[in-house]
C-alpha cells in the first residue's frame, strides 16, 4: 500500500519555482501571512475552494506557538469546568473531526488519569468527576463514539498505579479515568496541513516575510536572497499569531506563556496515561505529565503574563520550572529535580487583550476575527484543537466582504490530510509502527527512500535517517534547525541535538 506523494512535496526547488511564479504573476486571490496551524488551515481551506493561494512565513512552518503545545487534542474539559460550554462543545466537535477524518494517523486516544491524592479536597474531586461526566455528554453530542473515546469511570488505587507506577501509594484513594485525543506531534500536524494545501495548489513559501501589508496585498521579502516581490491580493488574512500586532495596527494582544518540562520516560517508570495533579489552592488548575513519543514525558503547563517584546523562541523561567517541579512532586514517590530534565520549552498564546481578567488564565480562549479599515482580516486567540474552525471563520469573513465570485462552502471537515486513512487501512500499512504513526499511508515511501538503512541516526535516539531525508525532500525543511526542531523534535534535548547533527548535514548533502 503506497500513497503517491506527488504535488504534496515541499522542498527548496519547489520554493524557488513558486517564488518565480509569484514574481511573474504578481497577484493571488488569497494571501495568508503566517505558517502556524491556523495559517496553514486557512491556506488549505482557500485552496480547496478553488482559489489561488500564497502562504508566506518569515521563518519556518510551525515556528511559533503551534509547536509549543501540550500535544493534546482537548475536548474542552477546562472550558466546561469554567462554564464556557460553547467553546467546550466546539473543541469536542473539532477533536472528533481530527480523530476520524483529518488526521487519524497523527491523533490517537490517550487515557487521562486524575488520582485522588491524600491532600486533595472532596470539592476538587467532585468538580473533576463532574467535568469528566460533562465530557462524556459532550462526546455524545459531538458524535464521537466509544470506539474512539471510551467513557470516563472511577478506578481503583491498583489501576491508578498500573497507569502511573511512580505515584506515591500512601493514602491514595483511587482516582478517575477519562479519554482525550493526543497528537503524535503538533509541528507534524502543521506540516501535514501545509503539504495538503500544497497538494490543492497553494504556494507555501517559508523564509518569506510580509511587509507593507494592507487588505489588498503586501511586499514580500525573500529572507534568503533579499529579493522583494509586490503582490496584489483580493483577500489578505493575517494569521501571524503572537506577531499579528506587528503586521497591522489596532491589534492588542496579551501574550501568555505556557511552559513545559521534558523528561525521559525512565523518570516516570513507564507512565502510560496523562497524569493530572491539582495545583494547591486553585480549584480548576492542574499540572499534567504527558507520555510522549521517543520515550519522553512532557510536564506542563503554566499560564503566565509575558509582557514586553515578543521573543522568537520564548524561554522557561526559573519560577515556572520550580512551580512545575513542586506541583508534580506532590504526587510522585521519588522527587524530580532539574538534573532529571532533558530540556524545557515555552510558547506564547496570542490572546486578545479585552481589558478583562486579572490573570491570563481568566482571558477567554475563544478566537476572534477582526477586520481592519482597509479590509485586512486578522485571526487571533483560539487553540490548536479548533484551528480548522478558526481558519474557516477567518476565510468566510474575508470572502463575504470581497469581490471574489467563488462562494464555495468550506470542505475541510471532510478532507483527509496527506497520509491519513481510516484505522483499518492504517493497520494494514506495510511499514514499522513508528513510521505509520508519523506518516500514515505514506510510510512505505519513507522507508523505501533509503532501503534497509532504518537504524537510529545516533545511539540513544529513535529517529532514523529515512525521516531526515524525507524532511528535506518532501516536508520543506531548508536548514538543520527545520529538521531538528520541527520535522523531528530531537532539538528539545541539547545533547540529542549534538548527536544527530552529523546525520542531518548528511541528509542535506544527499539532496
């Protein structure tokens, strides 16, 4: 079973051709600024409606907030507990679309465990159990069957310990178990969306900055050559995320930093569920330990004000690291320390500053579509799970005020991304499980690219040379960081980065 990669390939040669086309043509129906999950979603939506599309990104696909998530496809439990039923329902619907249609190879069900610890109050346990039951109701209304996400239930202390062997057993009173969606990786989702958009004809151009942006076009600057291209567009959509306010005036954001710690799985003794630990003194706030690919566990996350200049790569603060360690150590037998860390990562949420809420955690996560006086449409807020709906709303708004004759409806709720297939077909793909989880039905072509050379690129790593080569040939990686930090997540560990660097350089030399 081999899927054709065809027009979904992104690489340096295609980038050059499409920049030349854009310089010659000088006009597109839709210009999208920003190569995160929302921008890629807009590009796919527009291209699937038959419009000519150019997506430009100053850095790389998934360079910003989109790669710094918890890698969970949330059903909206947090919003349900806060009374935001509409956002919770929208999240549950979009989670179902991702799991069943858009990206079944990249999204799978994951158990979420809330142990009833000795120090937990009855009110916290009751709230959590109520939220889990509410999540069951949301799943029913969102038409996500038990075959995809089983219902929540109470579990014994023995079962809690099987899921999370490093928990402190003394005083444990059982717990609650529910199921949610988990991404194999958030950056890989963005790349799959962008490649699918390219398959539908969108020009996806990284290392291209947009300047002098209006609702009618922009001046594009090739960051590799310095060349400038004047582009007219009938519709311009600003999906630059945390940098949206730098594209246009009148957009005031209140960035919120979310930090995660990266541990080896050995530090958690084989954690097989998302472990949820309540934050002392805060009824609705938790810290999670999340099992991740390549024998890692992510612990997060924080929600801190991040005023001042926007950093390209935000950094975890000492206070956030201590907070996460202190919270998770309330639950485990052997305290975790900084010496156990493989690394950290932090992202900035592009929250719209409404002037309400003393804390960023109080600001609504509902997305906002804002149309400027010149017609420029900006999309901010929201969250990873609801990217598709965010993209649809932004494009619908832009098209409603445009002169474009095309009024095709959005089709992305039924468009599988590259590599996607139903679970039966994915189970029959003739390739190792690691490749099917990352590439779906494209896995055999990834494997065949290097014959039998499927050994890890360095001792202690899981990544193979085949994955590096595919990133350069078909996934638009233009330099070493693109491969290490976004096509793979090797770069989350500085030590692993150094081990893999020679193989990455070899992959670029082979193209």
